[in-house]
C-alpha cells in the first residue's frame, strides 16, 4: 500500500513536482522509502543525503532518480542496516581540491584518504546502468600531472561491512582508487565500470596512476563478475588479508593488470589465500565487443587514451623482508617492508592478452633499494597461471614471464600451463622466462635463466 508523500528538507513542490532539492518520504508495503532530489547549481547535497540515511537507512529504501546529479562537497560516512539503494542518478564530487586534501577521512594503508565511506550490513545497491559516482578526477590528474600528492580522496569505500550487493554501477574519473573494500564479508559485485581518463595528459604520459579499479583488504568471501576498467594502475588489486575472492569476466584496458598485492609493506600478517580470477581480457586497445550495452556508451564517451601502457597481465607482488627507507608519500616517508604471511591457492585462468609488457610474473622485491633482493618473508606457493593467449608489447624483448621470489621462502608449486603468448603482435616467438630465488623445480611449465 502506498501512502502520500511527506516532504522533508528544502524540497519545494507544485502539483506534486519537486522543484528544488530535498527528501521525499513514502511508505511502500510497510517499508519506508526516501527519494533524494538534488539542489542543483553545485549546491552541497550531502545534508539531504544524510537526512535520507537517518530516515530510511535502517530497514528502508533510498532512491536517487536518474535525472538527478548530486553535488558532493563534504565527506560522508553513512551507516546502514538492511537498506536498498536505488541509485539511478549520479553523484559528482566537488572540485575543491583544498577541502578534500585537508578534510578527507585518513586511511592508514599507504597514507591514503577517502571522501565517501559506507559502513553497515545487509546493503543492496543497484545503479540500473545509469547510476554511479563521478569523482571529478580529471581536475586532480591535471593539477598533479603524474606526480600523485597526499590527500586525494577515494570516492567509493566500504569499511566494516557484511552482506553487500552492488550491481550495474559506475565509478568514473576517480580521484584515487575507484572502489576499495577495507574489512568486508560476504560481498557480491556485478556489472561494475571504473574509468579514469586524463584528458590533458601529453601523449605517452600516465597521469592516472593510483587509480586502481577494484581493491580488497581484510575481506572474506567476495565475488566480482562483469568488471570493466580503464586506467593507469592495477585493474584489480588483492591486498593484505584477503580470503576467498572470486573474479570472473573482467576487462582491463591499460594499467598494471590483475594483481595480488602489494603485500608485506607493513610489519603485520599480509596473507592472501584462495583467490580465483578467470575469463579476463587485458589489453592496450579497447575491446568493444566485451562491453555490454549498459556500459558501452559510458566507455566510449569518456575514453581519450594517450598512454598506451599495459605493464602486466597477471602478477603477484610482495615487499622485501626488512624495513627499508622509503621516500614516497605512500610510505609516509618511513621505512617499510618486513611483513609476513602466505600467498597460496591462487588461480589466474583464461586470459586474453593484447599488448601487455609481461604475461605472468611474481616479484617479491617491492621497496628494495638494491641490497634486499630475495629477502621477502612472504611465502608464495600453489599458484597457477592457466590458458593465456595473445601477444605482448615487445618492451621486454624475448621475456614473456618472470619469477623473482625469496631466499627465505623460495616459491614452490608454481604452475604455468597452456600459456602461449608471443613476444610481439606480429611475432611467432613465445619467448622465455627468468627465475630467481625459487625452490628446485618450484616453477613448472617455463624455460629460461634460473628456471
């Protein structure tokens, strides 16, 4: 049964038509529904959004209509319990770089920040193919010109959540990592688009570094299907203490490919186990046929690609096993490394690769200053790279794969099976590999120096 609307906030009506921003409340079948209308004119919509959360964020529904564009000018961390969010419209972050640098929520990992954080349980979000977040990131990319500075806020973060479903949703022009989970259990994502495009970048320059697509940390049981990424960093990055993560049907255009890591940057358990990634397109060119109609227009309206880079197809990266001085802001200028744990039961399967620099790789030397190679305390074992086809960029010469592990815990039971990648687009050579710090016979299915 539907009851009459009750208008809250600053909404104005004429014959039932909302003319200005506010929150309309309706009860449908006993469930309270809050519909949020944008203020317009780049007026902050966060107060109205938080009003809707207060009224309908527990046991209710929150709706953002398709014709509405919401201006996000201040940080927000709503807490939900049993909520359905019908996210037809778009949120756009303000261009006030000084505000966001000085007021975003601090994220201890890699000295990052967040502008929007979701907390709670039993959360369902549907973007219906039209809804999502615009981080206004191109302003940040242009201002920093490839030199990322502290304070860039992540636009879509899940913190302490469980039982979450997100579908048919986009994050375009993210200021930093597009979609990040930090402590989540039982989460499902389907038909997600993340697109970072630097429209002012000179040819050959990557101004969209640190715009990861989908990152996990401290998670259990996460499913991601039908994922589409364009950017200049990790397409998907599985970070510390991620367990039981399943990815199927992902397309990565540009960046660093599919990553496990980085792990071991801090003095803590940094394990990642039971990770399965399958049916992946990794390319420096746009594979138009791989995009469904719901995201095809978003992709092609936004792509201006000057940095045709694709560093890896699939790789694992861990830090060295000692505290080593670092200068980057991501380490807060402090010594990092020395973390421990296991990376095991990892499967990369069914990859179509077009133009990546390297096909498959394990590197346990992150943070090395030239004297700590082979010291990682992370144990990497039971990893399979299966069914890779396509070609590489030729930037690595005859090398198509690389495995540099640890003297402390040499890699073992690493299987490379049916990986047929030519060294360049018009080459017939499948190249060779290089191996270091592995157990005797620890890498199967490759030949080359140290293997």
